[in-house]
């Protein structure tokens, strides 16, 4: 294949080894994402940072703990990053569809390097706010395109597991951030600017590595087909799926399916803008607007159930629980290790019990943990610091925080990132994933802006807000979110064909459509058809034929069946 440079790894690896290589690069990006999130927790507690440089707090002379004088400024510096990710993800989704996944990854990594460099050299809060915004742009681009690139190269059966494994690397990034900052605190007593500048600068290393090596990896075959580079796409698919033995024919079959989808996208491009998706304009029975709302609010609630506060403000949380300042940092770091290990649970359970039950048990345990953490903290603060009762209640509060983060890692961490990749039609999957990042940015930005104010006003009672949010997610998921586990993309289109927003109506409608469209369900299982989002009718198959009479509208199908019966009767009479 002369069209692809010989330096590309696609010539050296194939099948599983090539998929592992691709997911290592995706994992590197997601590692940076986790590191960047976890980093600010320790930076916010560095005396030189909050006192001398940013000037939003001072050190308590008795306890040595930071005292925040300007909570709005502290929250603003953290939250402006998420405005950047919101803008960046929208840019990344559009840029990725136009210029390719690899170029977008390189652009995002390069942009994030600039942002990280500006943060490292910040001299005041205005400088830091601008730097955080720039860094957010790069992160948003990467978050919008890397999951799409990974899922477009992976086989359908392994997509969920790959996402779960990648988010283990995400939390590994959080772990690395905490322990680097913990170690920096021992350098000259943690009082110099090195304590916070080095952890910020450290993220430049994986970003430079990502920028340098992404050029040596294959482009998404689906994007190549869309832009007419079919020979390259076919070669890459052959290397990904194999061409010999039992793998013979798999790459060609998938290639023909992708060609059908690319043709469908060209016919419906007028309805693929972000605005059209948000309001469901031109989506017909696919109800794209509803799907956009579901992924946005799932990501917002992912933050409001408590993880944003625990990740970024963990030191503050442990102090409100009565933990001495000297022990806060290592306890926070230990919590992130538990968090990372717990993510492995999701790798083995997500495809077994489904997305909804994963969210259910997560919300129940997390809610209990947050309410108990608030109660233990309140009781502990009634006693003198260091007394046996105070230490006992503080230990109980810390245990609940550990339980919360472990449960979140096993449940709510992965599903809100996986769900957008599953429920959107293929032709709008990249932009659909970008809408998920928009929800994540809104949830994080909103919460981190007000959390310093809330913690200052409510202290340990803040846990009760997180507990209530977990309770709220139970009816939300039950009523509005259909199960996506073990269902193909075509079945997703049947699942969201109902005009009702309620899950039980969607399932009922799905069962009817599945019964009325046996040919469609069989084709969906083989991956041989797609559905026109403009009309709601099945189009394609590898031969490009139109499946007569198939629709996502139950009433239309009933009318068609009646007409077919009448035609058969007339034919019988004239015969």
C-alpha cells in the first residue's frame, strides 16, 4: 500500500496487536485527561500558589491549612477550564469530520501543550485563567475525537470493554497527579513555586509524546471512506480484521457496510449540524434531539453526584471531616489508588448486567456513602480535634469517601462516556460524542465554580447535596434511559423510534417494531443495513437495495401490511 507511509504501524502490526497499539495511544490521551483533572486538587493547596501568586487565600498560622479568602476566584480558575473543553469539543467534532481523526488528535495535543506551558509560567490569576482556557480547548478536542477514533477501529464486540479499560488509565492519571504533588510537598517544605509549577509542567510530557507518535498510526477507515480514499480504508480494515483463515471476508463485509453509511451521510448532510442535532431538526423517527439531551444530562449528573467535588476538592473534604492537615495529602492519594483499582470491576460487569443496572447500584451505594459521610463529619466536629471520638467519626467519614469513589469507579465513571458512542446513529456519532463532552463540561464547570462557595457556606453538609443528587438519578435513569447493552446500532434506532420520552414506551415500541420488521432485525444483527435519519426508512444493505416497506413508524407499517394484503388478494383474484 504505497498511499500509506511505510513508517505507519499499520504495516507492522495486524489484528489484535494493531488494536492494542491503537488503544495504547487512545489510553495515553485519556491518561492526560485524568492527570489534568486530578492535578488541580494539589495545586490549590500549594501555599505559594494560593497566597503569593494567585492571591485568593492565606495559610492558617495554627493548623497550616489553607484559608480561602476569595472562593469565587478559586472556583473560577478551576471552572474556566471547562468552558475551554466545551468550546474545544465542538471544534474537535467538526474538525475531525472534515480533516480526519489523526490530524485532530495532533491539533488537540499541540494546543494543550501551549495551554500547559502557559499555566506552568503563570504569574497572576489573570494569566492562569487565560492559560486554563487555552488548555481546555486542547483537552476538549481530544475528548471529542479520541473515543471516536478508538471505537471506529475496534470491533463492535470489544468496544465496551476497551472503553472501560481506557478509563482505568484515566484514573491512573489522577493517581499519578496526586502522588507527584504529594512528593513535591517534601521539597523545601512545599513552600516554593516548584510545588505547583512542576506538577502542571509534567503533563507536557505525555502531550508531546502523543503529538509525536500519533502521525505513525492509521486513520479511521470510516473517515477515509467518507472522503473517497477507499483503497486506504480497505487496506487498513484488512490489517485490523485479518484476511486469512476464519477472518477471510470480515474486512470486505465491513468495508461495504461503511461505504453504504458514507453514502447515507452525503445524502443527509443538511441535517447534521450541531443545531439540527440539538433540536432534532430533520431527524424524523430517529429523535436525535432526544438522544442529545440524554447524553448531556447524563454527563451533568455524573458530576453532581459528587465526583467533581471529591476529585478536585478532596483535601478540603478530608479537612472538613476533621483529618489533620499533615495527613490530608497521603489519604487523598490513597483514595485515588482505590478509585483506580475499582474501575477494573466495570471491565468485567458492564456487558453482563447492562448500563442501567450499573447506574442503579452505583447511585444507591454512592447516595448512602454521601449521606453517611455528612453525618459522620458533623458528629466528629462536635468533639475536640484529636480526641478519640473525633478521630473515630473522622475515620468513618473517610471510609465513606473511599466507598463512594470506589463505587463511582466501578459504575458511573464509564457509562456516561460509553452511552453516547452506543446510542447515536453512525453518521452522527462523532458529533454525538461531542455533545456528551458538552454535558461533561457544563457539569464540571458549573459545579467547580460554585463548590468553593458551597463548601465555605455548608462545610460538611455539602455531602447531603451529593447524596440527594444520587437519589434523583434513580427515577431519571429508570424513566428516560433505554438499555443499550447487547443491542446493535440498528436496534438503537428502533429503540428510539417512539414519540414518547418514557423508557417503557420505548421498549414497548421496540418490541412491536422488532416483531413487524423481522428482516430488519436480522439485517441489523449482521450489520448489513442502515436507516435513513431523514425519513426513518431502511436503506442500504451491501447491494444498495431498498428494503421495501420497512419503517420506524408502527402506524406506517400497519398501513403497509394492509396494502400488501390487498395487493395479494387482487393478484389472487386476477390470477
